[in-house]
């Protein structure tokens, strides 16, 4: 099972350029038409499950607007087999 | 998901200020900014770094990078960086320049700074036009490329050929590390970050002049979407400006190895 991840996109920095949308290997990022930033952009956000927390969106983001979290795999390994 | 079971893969680097930038959406200036900030954070250099901002879109770098900055007259960032570095040899001095600044009005300063082997790091953003003033033709504009001041495309008969700054500076003995990287996809962005790190290592070891040229996009003035401008960069700019290491002093090669 791939690791689970999530991203938080800052409304302060995001300009809706869609570079993260094009770069996401899982294709789970899209601009959110229901949100609007103070500058008038629709910010990017996760629109479905499947984020693995790979961080590629954050690498290509020109505004460093994305914080990427990933499930701690050490915690998963700590669960004994068969539990 | 319980937050205690999560690790942070990426967070905005401390060396960027908490302000949004004036750059157009999708402009890769921002990518260069966060790469430099990440490297400075990772190397713990923030308290001893002095940046020199140029003129152009890159002028506001002093508002976005969270360390000491001075602003140079147009094209004179390498000359000012020379002075800063000679007065404060213990500081890490970088310049952040665009192609209109470095390859046009500032050509004399960059060539002589490299020839003197000044111990500074230069980050050179090449987006093939003058972005801030409205997309005029720059020395790096490709042959046939349409800009607001070459509406029929750059004609090399009357307007000459683009300047390949990295190849030019690599011929100088004072230059220790001169490379060209691109910011058009995640792999090349990672390679660019490594080059930025090596440039700082070169300076910290006193090995002389280092420059990283970064091929960059200008979606607004190229009149493309940010996604299409990345494709245009890959298809048109990289064939003319090949990526690679143009000058790696043998002493620098040891750091890389």
C-alpha cells in the first residue's frame, strides 16, 4: 500500500498557476472553484484521495505555497504482523 | 489521520519572507527563490549571507528573501558584490540577476568579476526577454523569437545572435564553477538545487567565481499558459542553451564527488 499523504495550500501565496496540477504524478490536485484568495485566484487543492506525499507539487510550486505531509512509515512498521 | 503519525515532507523555507511575490502566476523566478532559500537553510548560512539584487523583475528579491540584501544599479550587481565580499570576506555573497541585467547592461561587470575570480556566487535567470518592462528583446532572445520590440521575430542579420553567457564566462581562468540548469520539470529543478549548493560550497572554500545559469519561463510576455511555457522552454530554449557543466575547476570536482 503506498504511503498516504496530504497537502495544505496557503491562500496567501497560491496564484492558481496550475504547475502543481500538471506535475502531480497521481493527478489528484486541481484548482478549487469554491474558494477564492484575496488576490482573486482559485487556489489549488486535493480533490480526491490518492496523495502519496511525494512532494513534487512543492518542488515545482513557484510560490512555495504548499506544505506536504506524509504518513510516518516507521509508525506503520511498528505494528506487529497479524495485528 | 492523526497528525502525530505524520512527517513534514516539505514546508516553506525560513529564508523566504511571509509575503506573496509580485511575480506573475507560474513564473519560475519563484522556483529559483525557493531553491536558494532551501539551500541557505540547509547549510545554515542565513545569518552570514548578503544578497545583491539586480534590476528587472528580480529587483524585489530583497523583499522575498529573508536575509540581508543590498540593491545594485542596473547590471552592476557583480561589482557591488565584489566590494561587499572584499570588505566582509567571512560573509557569503550572492547576486541574483536576470538576463537583461547580466547579459546586456551588466556584461562588462560580470565578465570582469569572473576574470578576477571574485569569490562570489551568481545566480543568473535566463528567460529570453526583458520581463519587467513588457517583454522586449534581450541579448538572450532566440533567433526568430517574437517580442514586443522584435514583432517579426529576432532577425540575426540586423539584431545579432543570442549570447550564451555560461559558455562565454567558462573561457575565463578566474571562473571556478559555471553551469547551466533548467527549471522546467521536477528532475531538472532538483539538479538546479544541487548546482546552487555546489556554488555556495565553492564560495565557502574560497575557490573563486561561481555562476549557475537557470533557464526560466516568462508566461505573461511569451503569451502562454504557465504549462505551455514550460514546454516551450524545453523545446526551444534547451536546444539553443544546452544544459551542462561548462567549467568545473578540478578542486570543485572533489566537492561534487
